[in-house]
């Protein structure tokens, strides 16, 4: 296992990578004129929006996973650790584990908050003669991005209309965008659920033996950090074929001061 200092450095590296991805500049928009636009002319816009949807979702998966399935922990029992918050999944003798549905909601919220940064007011498309205008107020069925965990991927759907002007003379409306990213969050939640089940068998002991066996049998790594004398951060670390390791972190709090077994 890595040392606490090594894992701390790893946390900082992942956080820095997430912060760097948010850097962006802004531009102004052009006026609109109504007509139609050929399919091959709207393809760059469709691709651009779906690329941003995918990129923002990937950034969100790393952050939400690092925070145990949450984007916003303001109403969750958690502990601060550097620039993130780690939720308590086990508190003395109570199971506070979240579920995949919460992850979906939190990731969707993250995408809605941050996809505009990727759009950068469509600067890249502006250089190609396009002007893009969001017109959600004209469409009652416009929705926030929706992230759905499937067997081995996260599906992304974004029903949000944009009016497109090409060279100031042509218009088309694109209403729906979709993509997917290869993260098997269902499997990760299955691992965490097994850890919690093992914890329930011995509420006041860190299930280190089970963790070691689980990681070995399923090809991932884990680390533990002593946050305070009664609280341990558990991080499950998954290699990604293309990209940085994915870390899913949560904390367990025990009553070791009363003399319980901490092994």
C-alpha cells in the first residue's frame, strides 16, 4: 500500500487536474436571421455540444467520485479534506451510504452548472461563421442534462434547444444531444455495498481484511487514511485505460475511544 503522504499527493494532483479544466475565456454573440440550414452544416454544432457534454461529464465523474457520489455536500455529514469533502458512509453503527441514483442526480447537477464553461460562448464555432443562441424559454420540455448509470457506461442526455445562425443568414434549431462515457459506476457501488455489509458484521472495526480481498479479486487498489483517532477515509482506486485513476472515497467513523477493536 502507498503511504499516507503518497495518497495525499495523489489527491492534490487529481484536484489540480480538475481545477485546470475549468479555465476558459468568454466572447460576445451575433444577431440572428431566420431560415433553414443543411444537415451537414449543423453537424459541427451537434458534435461541439455533445463533445462538451462528454468532457464536462468526465470532469464531473472524477469530482463526484472523489466526494463519494456527491457534487454538493452542504446537507450531508462529511469531513473536509484539502479542497474536497468526504461523506461519512458509516457512523459508529449506522449505514449512511449513498446510492447510484444520488450519483446520477449529483453528476447531472454538476454538468448543468459547468457545461457553459466548456461552451465558452461557442467561440470555436464563431470562427466558422456560426452564432448559437440558447432558447430554452421557448420550449416547455427543455431539461437539465440527465446522467444515467447503465451496465458499464454512463449515458448522457441533454434536451436543450439552441438556435443556430450560419454566416448571419441561416437558422436551424437543435433540441436534443446525447453521449456516453465508459465508467462502470454500478460495479463500483456494488463494491462499496459489499464493504458496508461487511462493516455491519463488526461495526467497530475497519474491515481491512475484506478490503484487501475485494481489491485483489477485482483488480483495483485501495488506500486508507487516518483522518482522526476515530475516523478513517477509504479510497477505492481504479485504473482507467485512457486517463487518470478514478478515486471513489468515503469515510467510516468508529467509537474507538471507548475501547473498541480498531483492527
